[in-house]
C-alpha cells in the first residue's frame, strides 16, 4: 500500500407535494462521498427493480410544502429527486439535515438515513466574499462535503483565526479560494489547500451560505461538538447510501460500530481537518475482521484505492477499531 500524504489516485407535480404534514423528531449524522454521476464509482446505477422501495418525506429547510421522494441509491440521485419535487436545479442543494430544518452539523445527512427520518434540504442563499489574514498555521476550520461536489464548513474552533471573522459561518459552502473555483474538489483536498496557504498573508474566500428562513436568523453556530455522543441514525433501520454499489437497508448500527466510527472520524479530523462518517464507516467495515495492521493496510488499499494513507494514520485507525471492540466487554 502506498504511504505518504493523502492524495487523489424539472417540473414539480401535485403528487410530489403534500401541504401541512407534521414532521417527527429525531437525529442522525453521517458523511458520504461520491465520484461520478453514475453511482459514484463509474458503475451504472442498479436496475430500478433492485432499488429499495422506500418513500421518504422532505422539505426545503427555509420553508416549503412537504414532498415525497423514492427510488434513489446514492446522494446525487437523492438530490436529483428532491430537486424534481420542488422544481429546482440539483446544484442549488448545498446539503441536507435529518429531522431538523436548522443548520445542525450533528444531524447532517450522509451515508445513512433512518427509515423514519425526515429530510430537510438546504439550498443556496447569499453569496459573500471575505478576506482573511492567516496569522497562525491553523485556521480552525473542519471541512466536509455533500457527496456531490460541494465542500463546506462543518466546524469552527473557538478562538481560532476564522472564529474572529464573524461573516464566516458553519454551513457555508466554499466556492473559491484566492479566485480558484473549487467546486467538485473533495473535502480533504480543500482542507489541504487551506493548510498550505502561507502564514502572515491574506487570502480571499468566496462563500455561499444556506438560505435561511426568518426564524433561523440567529448567532452563528460553531458546529458539531467533537465530544458529543451522536448516534448515526434513528428509527427501525437505516438506508445505507454507498459510494460503490447499490443502497442497502440495514439494521441500526451496533454499539461497537457507533463507537468505532466516531473514533475513526475523530482521527480523520485530527490528521486531515475533515469529518466524513461514511468514509469512517467504510474503514471500520474493512478493518473489523483483520488480524493485524498489515492486513488492514492492504484491505484499505483494495477498498479505497483513491487514497494513500500515512502509516501512522493507518496504525492509529487500527488501534481505534480494536479499542472499540474491547469496550464492548
């Protein structure tokens, strides 16, 4: 396995919309990743007959009637279904949250959706351009992406460089860095670009914030708290949206899976400045039955061939998965 720094190897219809439907509570959060418009891995979408026959309810987060969507197998298809329901363009959707219309990074939709979850789509709002003076090596940002080409801010560290720039908020999509358009760039690449910016110099960000309803206009959030114990999903089961292969209906995550995914996600943030629960879940899935770090490294290379992980990171992930196993007893 190569080691070293990470690198990259329509019209709405009446039956789509239902007015005044109640929204049940709950929460979930997960990250996801996609590679292409056809099932995220250069593979054709599975036949319609093989896709899960599940119906989900959705609204636009700033306010809308309720829509019904079904027949999607990855995040890009999900966005297309939401866009069709509300007669908007799929690229207008920045990200989705589960069971809340608020910009709550603990409830971000990613690779798993509870079968009873309600989906809120956050669409593009105000564009803004800001100049930031990089007075320290670390900006204090955690970056994630929506699985469809948009990187956005998931967390702002209190007291950091960016925390002092009040116009920058959690949920903002990063569209350009120093005039370079980064739409379509993965979160880990964006984090690396920001890290590589020279210290003691200014740089420019073009941002797009999510559209807000009047009641959502409130002091900005610092984002999800890393120490919080957040379950991946709620309800009787989950729909797993995979970057490779068709979506599958699975049981709720076990206690081991929840603990292991959180540990690995924390390591992703520590090493790379990103959070991606879908990537973390894939790594846990790969490593749970491996006997040693070498086997784990080889399996990672086979499963996640687009990445090259530092050996220290691989060893720490292996240890985190092992720790989660032992904590069950």
